[in-house]
């Protein structure tokens, strides 16, 4: 009986290892999609997630309103 349990444990471990070696990408937790890249609004300087930001001419904006206003001049 005890020997049977050892065999079952060995088979489970072998299957787990084989699956892990076959596709290591699937075994990895999707942690990359959780962390959103943050971008800085060129107008007001607010940091917003890139997914929610508006992009224009290499600049990022927090909203369509700030995109229309354009980048704020920093020499004042
Ligand atoms: Zn803004």
C-alpha cells in the first residue's frame, strides 16, 4: 500500500515536470499584464496608466482636453 502511494507521487511529479518543461510560458503567472506602464501628461504632469492615456506626436496626455491644449511650456 505504501509503495503504491510512492508510485502515484512519482507519476504526479513526473507529469508535472513534463508539463512544465513542455510549455514553461503557461506555468508562469501573468504578472506582466498586471503592472501598467505609467505615462506623464505633457500638459499637467499627471501620471496616468498608458492604457487610459492619449498619445499625440510622441507626447502623452491624461485626457482629450489636454491633448487638444498640447504640451505646456516649461519656461515660466
Ligand atoms: Zn493632463
